[in-house]
């Protein structure tokens, strides 16, 4: 994977195909997104695509698709490149003090959410609906809070790849995902 900003080189087969019974990301959807992302990056068009939009990108999972881990790793590198460019633009336009203040405010918002008591950090899915396992989310929330409070070691990749099992009445996925996204933004901003 050696193109600019983590993009596959033109004409190269970007990823290997999932084999056997394994499923992967639909090739046409991935290829289309990568073409759009490459164009946005190379033309340096403001607002055409953002790091946050890359982070929220999802592809259909099908038999014979691209290997998920390979695509996810490439998306992480591409998101990093866009985030770096966005940070440089913001620093040039607003100055370092405004950038730091915006990042500090987002970090405080995340910390305020994570400082709630375990079991009460996020709204719950209904009793008959599934959400993320409360105990697993609370363990991750504690680690994120320690990073924000004390600077305990934490990487963007650890946050990007966190996964939770489901349980009836668990934490609402959309709320947990929003906090994880905000945490990635904080880590990219200070990284």
C-alpha cells in the first residue's frame, strides 16, 4: 500500500480478496470511495471530504469482497492524512491558541460524559433491544478518561479498533460511537 496518503497506487490491485467462507467489503463500493477520496486529497478541495466523514464510512459486507482488516487499515491512514491537512488549515486560519482551545473543549465534553458513574454513562437501549455491553464500554470509558485526565498511553488505533459485544438493554450504540469518534478527533488533533 504505497500511494500518497495511504492510497493504493493507480492500476494496482488495492487489497486481497477474502477467501473461503469469510466475507469482505464490497469491492465496487470500496473502489468508488477510494477514487473519491483520492480526488479530494489530490485536488485539496476544502469540504469535499473530511477526516470525520472517512471515519464514519461503511461498506456492505459480501462474499468475495476485499479483506476488511486491509481496507480498515488503509482508511485509518487516509483519515490521518486528511486530519493532518485539516489541522494545518485550522492552525493557519485560526492560530494555535484557537486550535488548542477547540481541542480542549472537545476533550472536556468527552471527559464530562465519561466521568458519569459506571452503568450510567450512556442512555440504554430498551429491554428488548440490543446495545453495547455495559461492562465492556465502561472499561474502555475508564481508559479514555485516564488518558484525558493523566495522559495515560492511548493510540488512535486502539480507539478505532475497539469492539463491543451486544446485550439486551445495553448502552445505545449511536451515543457510544459518537464519543469514540470525538475521542479520535482529540487524539488526531494532539497527535
